[in-house]
C-alpha cells in the first residue's frame, strides 16, 4: 500500500466524492484527551479535536492523508503522529475499506 501526503478537499457528500479519484473518504483526529477519533464521509471533526486530518482511498486501494489545519500537521503523521496513521490503517481494515497491507510506502 502507498500512503501519500496530499491536500484533500473537505468532501461532505457522495456527489462531491464521485467528482474525485477517491471511492472512500473521511476524517480522523487526536482529541484533547489523547484518544483517537475516526469518522466517515458523513462526519465532522468533534469540537474537542486537538489535531485533525482527512483520509481518502483511491480506486487502486492507496491511501491519501491531509492535514485539517497547518501543513506541518500533515507531515507529523509521518513522524510524531505515526501511531495515529497506524490506528487509521487498523480502523480501515476493520471496516473493510482496505485490505490489511503487506507493506507500506510513505510518500510525503
């Protein structure tokens, strides 16, 4: 699986999603209490979000992630917040949005 750091749009409907190269889309966050939050297309980041991101899966099964705020928040997913990225992958596998990856390549 390839994970790309991209600038994803804020998609809120199936119609908007169909106009993109993605077939699945959502949001994720670390909350002020330190817990992980996962949302799908029909979600909004909670008011208690400390740091938030967007995620999208393209038709090849690759994952794109994007910062909600500053660009450094996106880069932090490949560094300081790498465990959050791992948690996202676990959640996507659990919900059968992606298959469990045999290998992962990060592209910043």
